[in-house]
C-alpha cells in the first residue's frame, strides 16, 4: 500500500500508517470495526447501519454511512492507496496478510494447535504466548452499537479458548507456579467457567495445595447450584473425587481428566 499500515481490533480499534496512529471518532471506529470483521468482503449499507446504530436508526442513515466513510477516507490520507472501496450495495476494506491483528492471532493459534496435536508442547506454548500477546485490552474497544457488543463477546471467547488450551499445556509441562498465577485472576473474572476452575484445581493440587483446590471446587459448586440450579459438569466432579482419593497413579496433568476437549458449558 506504499505506507506501512496496521489495523487493530484486539483492543481499541486503531489504524497505524507508518509511525502515525490515525485519529478516529467513536462512530468511525464502529464503522471501521464492521468493515474489518468482514475484510476483503463487501459489507452492505444495511449491515453497516445496523452495526453502527442498531434500532432505531437515525434520520437519513444511508447519508450518515456515506459521511462516515468519507471521514474515514480522509483519515486514511497518509496511505497512498486508500483501502476502502465502494461497491453497488455497500463498501469493502482491502487488507493484506499481516495487516490485521485478528488474522495474525487466528493463524498463530492454528499453528499452536498443530504443534500441540503433534506433541510439541513447548513450541505450542510459545505460539500461544505470541498470539495472546497481540491483545491490548477488550476487543473492539471504542466501537459502539449492537454489532460491536456481540462481536466483542465472540472474540473474547476465542481469546479465552486459546488461553485454556495454553493452560492445558502448562499443566502437562508441570509449570504449576506460572499456571496458578495466570489462572487465579481469570477464575475471579469468570466465576462460572468450569474448565478454568478445573485447570486451577489441578495446578493447586499438584503444587501441594490440596485444600485450596477442594475449596475452589466447593465455591464453584455453591455458585452453580445457587445461581443456576445445576451441579458441576461430570468431568469436574470426577476431578474432585480424584483429588479426594489422593495422588495415586497420577502423571502430570493427564490423570486429572483435563483433556483438551473438555467442554465449556454455557448455562
């Protein structure tokens, strides 16, 4: 594109052209996010209107979209070839490989999963770390509207899934101190997410903190029963029973039943 350009959505929605971060308003970020999430594909005017404003729409929404696109194009003036293209039904933003942090995250996680499936745990952890290091905050920061909220939740779930896969590897590798430090704030942030609790329970037990692991289970069970009317998932109940039974016949991580396919239940 002449000037090096970088698009970010894994945090605040931002654009860097060369060494300069382009100034964007909230609505411009919302429109840009909608385009970037469908990069290299046409996004219709109707979808853009819904993404930026939702219901009810403002007066003359198509005109408002055209105005926002014009403002974005002016913001992109440092870029020799403007990435936004007009289509009969809407607009398209052209990006190249390596320019969007979300694409880099996705491809790096795919590489980590490949390493993981071939038993290359250490190499896989390095790739997970690289992918997760792309996040600078909650996804689509600064963007507003119903589409931004829903897409942010979807991207955050992708981030959490990658973290959980990384934690499985740390458990297998016996890196319990690191695992406990990383997991403790996450289980506080997601007090109903069972897989995170299972991983922390195993790490605590393998660190010689058996009573803390059992207390963690009981706290989770109380919340699930009280707030959702359900018991912990079977894998988690089995893990508690194994911890109660003691460390017989245990290998690092594996004997706790924390297989990578352990479901994330969404009540």
